[in-house]
């Protein structure tokens, strides 16, 4: 006769109930089956299906290991639970930021005893109104998964994913042709985030006909339109509608073909000093690679430059060509230079190119040669250490002066001697 042991499962939630299994011997092999067919309602929300690796008692005192067949049955039950679990998670409730939200516990009676959890954390009973959960003035922190359990046995009755957000405001819409005359693109964004999923629908009308806007594969908020008729006087009308679970909003713009032409900035801008010219800089650039037909639709350019020490720009407009020589640069001062582009006849100027820096040519300082340095050193040494030679005339005069002095002393001594004698 089969025995019915009780197998305590590994628990990750303090309220997780026990699973009852029956195991016995049939045709010499151990077997087991789940006694509680309502397992999916009794398992807690955090059950991970971790198998029990210990032993359980058969009858009162006997110990018996869990068989492999029992694990198979347990795995099958877990799969069923997972399917039910995923179905329960399909409930989504959207709530507007700052409003009050009431969540019902499925089909449970309004006065039934229930427990609610938010992201696996028990909620205080003060949030309950009978079996309903009431959240006041919700904000983004209230978003998450809410689960409702009935009674002390913690039967999972309902699960809902709450998403807090806002209805969409009027989207920002812009259309531009950077590759005229091939076509143009329209792009958009939300000026204020809604925090919940938004869907966009765009329609393009021209001469009462709707034109397909091909979505960009890399940018989800951009689509491309090809011109059906060039040089048309009819305006284009583009309407964008954004919708989410809390509301919708739309915006429209109208324009003619020429008004939205705006090239991309020039590319590969280079500035170099010109040798032996202390006030000149050579600037070169290339057409933007997105501009498809420079021969039929040439661009003109606008160059600005200034030294880093001055905030005021100087400007030069160029009707053709992709090179220019700055002739009034300050010698030895570093310059910052940018270039913009525009169709010769229509549209608006591009954004400025990436800034480049350059300094006009400066003459290298001249260094003294080795021979000149040696000669200068010799001269300096001679003048510093060699005493000028005294001339012979100077020596005779000096000797004569010394003799006169000696005679004077002799005469003085003789006078003193005669004076003593007469006394």
C-alpha cells in the first residue's frame, strides 16, 4: 500500500506552504505523485523549483530518500505552475502620475481576508479597503508587481503589474532635406517623458495624396520620404500622433519643398599656415557626403574665424570653391575656424562644421654659428685678461720723474746740514 510522506520544499518566501507527495513501490520501482492538484495556487510567488535534497519520513520513524521519478513529477508540476504564473503576470494596470489607484484582488469577495505584496514585500494593512489595495497619490516609485493572497494559507489569487506614467504632451516634429533633390526626412521626440510605452503614427500628405514614410532601421523616431514631383508649388503636410495607455496627442506642420532644404556641414575642414607669410592661413574643405549632386545643385559656403584671444568672429561668404586664404591673421596667434554650407538658391545654412585650429607661419629664430661664437669668445678673452703694452716714451718720462724727486731730497738734506753747522 502506498505511503504518503510530507516533503518540505526549499522556501524563499516565509509564507510558502508545504507540498504533499505520495510515494510507494509499483512493479519493484519507487513512484510518486502530487496529492495537491491545486499546487499552482498554493505556491508562493517566489518559488524557484529548487529540489529537496534531504530525506523525509515515511510513516512515523522510517527514513527514505526521494526517488528520481519523484523529481520528474515535481518538475512537471513546476512547469504547469510556471505557465499559470506567466498568465497571471499578463495583467497590466496603467495609472497616471499623482492619482489614486485601487487594485482589486481578482474575483475575491470584497470583504475577504487577503494579503498584498509589492515586489515580494508585504504591504501594511492600512493600504487595504476590504480586499482591495488603495494607493494614494502614486508616483514612479509605485510602479512594480503587486500580488494578492487569500486567507492564512496564502493562496495566490491575483497578480498585476502597475505602471505609473503620464499621457503624452504634444510631440516635437521636424522635417528637413539634407540630400536635395532626393527627398527629405522627418524626426520627432517627446518634450516631456511619459514613463510608459508610446506609439507613434505619422502621415505625409502632398496634393491630396498620402506618401509613404519609410521608417529608419537605426533610429526609431525618424522616417524618409522621396519627392514624387520636384519643383512643386504644393505644400506638404505632416501629422504626427502619439498614443499611450493614458491618452494621445498630435501635431502637424506644413511646408513647401524649398523651405526645408538644409545641407549637412562641410567635411574634412583643414587649416594650414602658408610658409614665409606671417599673416596668412590656407583653409580647405569638402562637400558634405550626403549632398548627392554637387554639379547640378552647387553649394556656397560661409567661413568664420577668430584668434583664441578674441571673442569676435570675422566672416567671409564664398560663392564657389572649397578653399580660401585668410590674409589678415594676427602673426603668431592661434586661430579657430569653421565653415557652413547652403544651396545657391534655396533653403537655409547648414550647422557649422567641426572647429579646426591653426597658427600662421612664424620665422624661426636665427642661431649664431660655431665659428662666430669662437671668434667672439677669443676677442672677449683677450680684452679681459691681456694687459696693454706700455710704450718706451712713457717709461723715459717715468724714470725722469723719479730722478727729479731724488735730487730734491738730496738738496733738502744739504740745507739741513748747513743750518746745523752755523748754529
